[in-house]
C-alpha cells in the first residue's frame, strides 16, 4: 500500500526492493543492498552515486568477482569504479562519499525489505546488521516488513537474545524508529471474508438440508486459525483448486473444507491422519479391553496425535478431528456431530478420496454406480453387470454397498420389477458363498427382496414369478423368496400383499415336483446343493403333500430309504480357511422323520460304513447315511 501510494501520488520518490534471499552472509547482503539501491537511481543523474556505491560495496566485499550483483545498473557502477578498486578508501570515507552523492541527487529513496521474519536466525541477524550499518545514507528510508512474534522467535532460536526478558524488543527498537502496526482482523471481518470466499467455491449437492450448519458450529476453529487476510485468501485458494478435482456428490465438500483447514494450519497433523485411518474411522484400537466384563474395544485416544499441534491450539484441532471422525469424541464432551452424508471421510470406503483427491483404481465413482442402476431400472443391465461380474471381490462388495444407497432405489413398480429382473440374472451368475451370511450373492438377494417387498399389494403374481424364475433352480429361488418372506412377515397380516400367497404356492408346487424328480433319479441326479433346504421349505408350507409324494415313491419301490436319507446328508467346511467341503455327521434326522414313514425297516440296522468324507456324490452319501439314521417315531407331529 505504501509503495503504491508513493508511485501514484509522489513520483519524486524512488523505490528499491531489497531481496535478502539471494545470499546469507553480511558481505553478500551488503553487495545485494548496493545493487538494489543502484537500480532505483535515475540512469543519467545517478551515475556518480552508483560509482560511489560501487566503491562502498567493494570496501565491504573486496572479492568483487564473487559478489552476486543484480541488474545492469549495478554492473555499470562496478565498471565506473574499476580504477578505484586498486586503492580502496576506508569504509567511513567510502560511505561518506556515497552519502554525499545521494544528498546531492536530492531524490528520496525507499528501500523495501519484505518478509525478513522468514529468514533463519543467522540470516536474520545479518540483514539487521546491514540495515543498521547503512541506515545513515542521506535521503534513504527503510521499510522492514515482518511479523514481530515470528521475528522474536527466530532471534531467540539463534541465541542472539534471551527469551522472556524483552531483549528482542529492545534490539529491534535500536533499528526501527517508527513501527507501523497492522491491526488484527476483527472477528466480523474474518467471518465476512471467509463467507464471501466460501460462497464462491460452493456447489450444489444432494444433502439433507443441513449444509452449512455444521461449519457454522465450528466457526471458532476458523477464526482461531485464519487470522489474517492472507491466511484466509490462501485457504480459499486451496479450496478453489481441490474441490473441483472430484465431481459433486463424490465427496462431502464440508469435509474437504475442514481437512484443508487442518492441512494449511497443522501440516504434520494432516500427514498423520492416514496412518491412523482405522482408529479414526472406528473410534477404537482393535484391542479388547480387559477391565470390563462385556466385550468392548479399547477406545482410540487422540491426545498423543494432538501432541504435534501447538499447545494453545490443541482444543481447536480436537474439535476439527471430532467433527470429521465423531467416533473418537469423548463421551463426556459435547462435539459438533460429523457429516451425515455417505460420502464422508469417516466412512471407510470414501476415506482415500480425501487424501488422493481423486477416484483410485480400487474405487468406483458414485455417479458411475448411479448411472448403472438407473439403466438397470430401465431394463438395460449391461453397465451394472460390468460392475459386478468378472471383478475382484473387494470391488464388487464396494459397488453393492453403493448400489444399496437409498437414492439409488426406484420409485415405481415398473422400474422396481425391471431392476429386480436384472439383479436376479446377475445374482445367478455370482458364486454362492455358503461359508458365511454376507456374501455378495446374498446381498443381491437381500436387495431383490426389499425391491419386491416394496411393490404394491395389487401387483400381479405372475410379474413377481417372472423375477423369481430368473434364478436357475429351486434352491436359489427359495433363498431369494425366504428374504422376501422376512420382509413381508414383518407387516401385519392385513397388510400382506395379495401376490405373496400366490407366489409362495407356485414355489411350493415347483419345489415338490423338483424334489420328487430328484429322488427318482437316484445316484444319477445332478450333484447340487440345497436339496435338503428345498425340502425344509416345502415342509413349512405343504408338509402333507410332500410327505404323500415321498411315501408313494417308497411304496412303489422307485426310491428306497437310503436315497431319501442321502438328500439329507449335509456338507460342511470351516470358515476362515480355504474351503474343504466334507460330509457332515450332523444328519438332518428331524427332517427325515417328517418325510419317511414310521416302521423299523431293516435298512436302519445296517452297520456304519467308512467312506471318503470328501466324496460328495449321492452314492457315497447313501453309504455314509447307513447306520447313522434312526427310524421315525410313530408319533411324529405333522
């Protein structure tokens, strides 16, 4: 502002900018100073002054060829003084001559030395020595720009002054005659400048209407950390660059704003956050507490993490971390709740985006998933199939998680049915995971069931049957329908849709026919899982009909007890290791009791046979069942 005022309204003044960064010792700084001063002088009238300044510089630094002079004006001064280099005067004589020449020039000069507080201790003392040494030039004024607190810290760190005794202030009083203090921003000025900047970079997002409320609850964090116009503008500039790197609704912009505030204010804390990703997201250390009877994880204490923050700002840093990762907040502390958006940094699947500011190879954009689901609701499943089939298990699980977001769910019955049909075809092609309840195929079945349960009561049963029959085989159809049953049965009987009983009856009829056909094929039947599961489903709905069909086959000798028992020999493996399927000794005796007729058939008395438990064929299961099955009691409850 001062330089601008002089140039616009006081043209008689010359302004020299002295850059102390070019060298770091007194000799070099003196040379740089003379060069800067010489460049500010008029070309013609200032020739004598430049010559005198060159002599002064030569006295200060005899090794003239090593001096980093800046600009052609300084070089000219050295040439003019070339004859004098061989017989240099004393410093006082050289200085007096240069000072006299400057006085005769009758042109006031302002030497501006900016950001001297950024110099290291020795460099800082060197520049202060130069200013004090040359401060007596006639007609030359000096404007030193610095932050006094930073300057004092640098002087104390270099052991030039003693801490806490005022010696740093007294030292500067000998150099600075007239301090111009820049007043701090008032709180309302900070807020106004911040608000104006944030409005410029803001963009519309799909939120719950709470946008801005969270940041307003953290306003003290902003005013504590962004105390100057420069700091605020630098922060806004960072946001202007970072936020457009990801499309809207791929991150929570408020989380980006808070993390950027941490990065510009506490770089070390920001760099440490990814190292504690799991602890910050979960709120615990993955270690079990030993001082409680209940099963609890040890809470993650962020205090050691805050030790890298200046002590007077740790409360501010804590407030920011707790808003970003609410699970680390202490129970007794009131904290500003974190983002409610799915795309928040506090959700594991979105964390990496905030530190890469991009969608990485192991990630997929929300917009891509949304587009694929939208196309599937229109009947085109190619995009969604590409995201779910033939990809890694980790990526598939991530895509399914994004698919289940509420805003991806269709709103009309026509679109629900089309999406359900696409999902059924995709689920059919996914590998079944019988070792756990949360496999990808099971998640798709759950999604399909929620879609179907949301259909109106009057939806034709045939339309729902068309979805269920996309699955190849009764076992998978039943698995999908059982999920529908869970959803429908939560409602009151009066609210049960009309199509529910009809589709259930269709599935029962189909399953009975398939189970009896499978029995008649004996050992040659297809080696598929879920036959016993299929029988149990029918027994819950039409037990008497299935039982009658089985009894008829036994009486006609088309099927014997060993074939029936083989369908109820289950297989098992152990979770957490490579699947190793084996015949299970836990025979489904209760199911057998409901299907087989009472009576002590000679087959029940056969001895137990030693078989290869990894041979899952029907013939081997028949041998395995011998001697392990009991005759049904005569009082089986039907």
